[in-house]
């Protein structure tokens, strides 16, 4: 009988054949690399037929005792991410007849608090950050074009870095993005970002290019596709001297774009399409944001509220 480790290898190959994103496969692998050794060390479970509901319940309970590098407990979203990855693997085994579906039911998502989006920059903070970039060098101009594109489109960082030169339609002012599940969508590119992108492609990118066959839109110093860790380093460098109340990550730009769009009165459905979400459920935090903004406006402008302050 095959071990769970052998099934894991076949499972990851299965995801690859279905063209799951590299990031999704990596997340699933990391979760299983923690889960399977825990099963082996705690209960000596090596094969699917040894797996029981109680094992899964004990594992999920153990997750609550995990700590981050900063010594903090895992967030509910982090626990749900691990649970979701393991459950997906177990359902793969169910579909192939190795375990019963009832075993998977032992894993339950934990309730996540309904909070406003975190790590969000105001438009003035984004402008200040962008102006800090020295565009006098090819790499500096690339950085400005890259962050302008990240902010204007609200795309995920991985979607941005996967863009090729041919992904941008300068005439229409759009970009063809390859999203989650390899689903493509077209997103608008604002005039400012388009101007920087056009100048970068026509006049700057050639200084970074090493191989003429390279199609990646954003290139690193070696002429290869700009990587995610490069983007994180860029943001740390740009925000080092800025006194911000929030830690800026690549996803901050996506949240900030969404927040400003919603505050500006954008249709929630249109914003959902821009972000590439499957349902409106993922927009619930931003709906709450508009209600809070409305309450502030009501308190400031309604005559009876002014009476209450007098």
C-alpha cells in the first residue's frame, strides 16, 4: 500500500497537470510538509487506511498552540489556510477511494473576525511612496512603472510579475492578467500607470534585457523575470524612511486600490471583477468600510448630529 508521502507526490503532480498556480501548489506542499510528519511522529500514521477522525481533530487542536516567529498565535485565516490545504489533499484521497468522506468532515474552518481591511495606505501615502523612487536609472524607472501598475490595477503581486510585454494593450489601456486557477481577465490600466509603462517598455526595458527572446514585462538586473522577493525588498527600501502606521507588503497595494475605488463610489460588482474574485463574499469587508465612511459623513453633515454636538 502506498504511503501518504507517496500520495502527496502524486497529488502535487495532479495539481500541476490541472495548471494550478505555482503559489497555490507551494502553499499546499508547505501545509502537507508540516501535517504528514506530525501524523507520523504523533500517531505513527503512514498510510491512508490508518487515518482516523480523532487524528485530524488532534492536529487542528494542535494548530492553536503554534506560534509565529514573533511568538504570536496563528491568525484564524492562517489556520483556515492550513486546514483548507490539508482538506483538499484528503478529498483527493476520497475521490480515489483511499479514505471515507466522513473523515474529512473532522476538519472545520474556524470563525474569522469581521474586521476592516488591514495594511491599507491612503492615496496621499501612496503618492508620497511613489515620489520617493529615483527614476533616473533603468532599475528606478522600472520600479516606478511596476508600483504604478500594481496600484492602478489592484492585481495580485504574482499576477503582476507574470505579465509579459504582450500582456499590455497600450491602445486600449488594458492588461491581460492570468489569475487564480489559470483564469484570464482583462483589467484597465490608468493613464498615469500607462504612461510610465509605455516609457519603460519603449525606452528603458532594453537596458535590462539580456536575451532578445525574453518576454517578461518586468526584468531584474540579470535580465530575467522580476521575482516576488525582489518586490518585497523594493517596498522595504521605499518605505524605510516613511513614518507609516502599517507594514507595507505587495498586497497592501491591492487593498489600497480596492479601498479607494469603493470610497470613490465604485460599483462593488465592478470592483469584484477587477480583482478577479469568484463571489461578492470576499468584498464584505469593503462593504463594511463604506458603511463606516457613511456613518462618519452622517455624523459630520446631518443637522440633528450637529445639534447633538451643541
